[in-house]
C-alpha cells in the first residue's frame, strides 16, 4: 500500500514524466491495487478502490492534457491548406477535452473522502474547469479531513484569489489552529501559513471594493499569523516569511491611509482619519523593521507624507498639514537613518521656518532653521556624493542662519564639483544629467552670492562669468549679475555746483 501511495503522490507532482506514467497505466490496467488489498488481508478495500479510481482519473487526465497540447499540430496535419477547417478542428478538440475534464471531476467525486490525493486531484480538475465554488467546497472538505496535508494547503494558497467563499475555509482553519498549536506544531505552522494567504486575498478584495477598514483588518491578521508561525515548524523559509509579512504590512498601510483619506474628504480634522494615519505609519514602520529598505514600504512613506499634507485636496493645505508631513519625515528619518527622509525633513523644516519668519515668529523660525541644517548634515553624511543635498546644506548657512560662511563656501564648491563630474560622464542618463546640472548651477549661483555678501567682487565675478556660459537665461542668474555690476559701479556723489 505504501508503495502505491508514493506512486500516486509522484504522479500528482510529476504529471509529465513518461516513465512514471507507464507505471501508472500498468497499475491501472492490471488492477494491482485490488490484488494488493486481497494479499494484505487487513488492508482497506475501499481505500484501495479509491486509489485505483484516482490513478485511473489521473491517467485519463494526462491523456486529455496531451490531447489539448497537440491539438494545433494535429489540426495542421489534417487540414494543411485550410486554416478555417483547422481552427474548427482545434475548437472541437478543446470542447471535447473540456467535457472530458468535467466528466472526470464528476467521476472522482464518488471516490472523495478516502485519500487526500483524491481531494487534491478533484480540486485541480474543478478549478481547471472554472467550477470555482465546487472546488472551494471540495478543498474545505479535504482540509477538514486532512488538515496537515501539504498538497491541499498549497492548493488553498495557490487558488486563494479565486475562491468564491474563502471565509468558510478561513474560519474552519482558524477554529482548529489553536488545537494544532497544542497537539502538533507541524499542523499549526502550515495552517497559519494558509491563513495568512487567505487573509491577504480577502484584504485585497475588500480594498478593491474600497472597504478600507476591513481590508486593513485582514492584512493585519495576515501579518499576525506570520508572526505566530515563526516559532513553529513550517514550509516557508525565513526570507519568504519576511517578504510576506512586510507585504501584508504595506497592504495594511495603504488600507489605513485609504480610510484616512475617506474620512478627511468631508472634514480635514476628522479624528478617525488621524488615527488611521497613525496606524498606517506604524504598519510601514513594522514593515521596514521586518525588511530594512523594503522598496514598497519606502515608497509608501512618501505617499503617506503627501497624503498628510494634502488630505485629498491640495487647494486647502494649512500650516498644520505641512507640519504633519514634516514631522512624519523626521520620525522616519530618526528611526531608519534614511537619506531621502532626512532630506525631506530638512526641506520642510526650512519651508515651515520661512513661513514662520514671514509671520514674524522669529524664535520658531530660527529653531526650524537649526533643525533643517542639522537634518541636512545627516543627509550628506549618508549621501555625500549628492550635489543637490550638499548645495542645500550650504544654503541654510548662507541665507537662513547667516553664519559659518567658510563652511558654506566649501559645501558650494563641493556641490559644484560633484554635479559637474556627473555631467561630464558621456554615458549618464538624461534625467540624472539634468538633476546634477541644475544642482551644480545652483551651487555656483550660491557661491557667487556668498562672495558678493563678503564684498569679494572679483571672486563673485569670476564664478558668475562661468555660470553665464552655462545658464544665461536663468532670471536669478541675471539678477545676481546685475547686483554684482551695481556693486562695482562708483557711488554717486552730490557735489555743490
């Protein structure tokens, strides 16, 4: 019996092994299983007959698959000069194969309940013929009888996106998983993996229906199932667990932000929206702790920042909205020491500092300018070759803090060289070239203005002459050139006539 079961498992996995299929067909033709049952005496005849039928259906399914696979070749052989007839012949072959698959599924249903392999094959046949509801029911029945069967769990995971009623299967597994945890961790591990996949599928369906609160709940439950399975024997390796958990958390974050935006649409100050945004930030933080630098989570942080500021309507942004975005970047930068988030925090500290200065709140403005400069220093420590970041660090000293001009000069000269070196590379992509060109032209302009601030007109002129060759049409360049020219003009004197 054990040899026959092994052969059946192999046949289910290796459907296109010619040598194996010869063995299967011989077993079916010779009725060896029934003879084996009689010889063993104590063997369950019903079990053997179920195995015999399963092998028979599996063998005939292979014949139908081959019929489909070679339908085109046979059609062209039969009708080499008549494309229409060949197409009609192929359609007829596919229709006959479909009828055959449906017949096999109906036949196999009579043998269901004795072997997990039978349930596995039945589910495959039903899903293959788009009989999704019946397939889901057969899968649930199979897992109820064999909750530890790897093949059935793999089916539940593979077909999770098309199950018409995943709630039934999910509830069935969740009811039993605590018992598995106590009696056999092997069962609990694979069940929790399947639960996480089903919860994720349900979350995606809820998100598509804009039921954001429910979607977030499903994704959160998927993440919790994956956290729980880490301490158990399981099918998935550590990397796959990390990926799936981070993915579930990012999906949860998008769901919570969808809820927040829906709440903010009528009322930007809605408290539920604020709580949902906090849940979004926590989910992204957890995702990035699971997989540092996770690309989707990192991108979602930027989306969260923009959403906190605009709240679905960029025409009604307040100072408080901008501050919320700014502080998000500050928190994420401090948690993960990420150059992009340090830069964003620095930029928005600078912008909100300028706004505070415009309102006459000079102490608040100075505090924000210092925070901006500190954040820019973190930024260029992490990304020392970014010309834009280096330039912007220097401009904080020149235009806002009005100190350490020697340091500012070094930063502008460094940004100039960094950007120019990139632009001199003939193989650099256009967008990278343009980004660096603008950055180092800005650095040259700032350097020229720094020399003007110091009344070193010769140095200011020297830099400006080079800049005019590069960007003669920039209004700010022309304006600075005029300021240098005016500073060189002799002061007008009023002498008595």
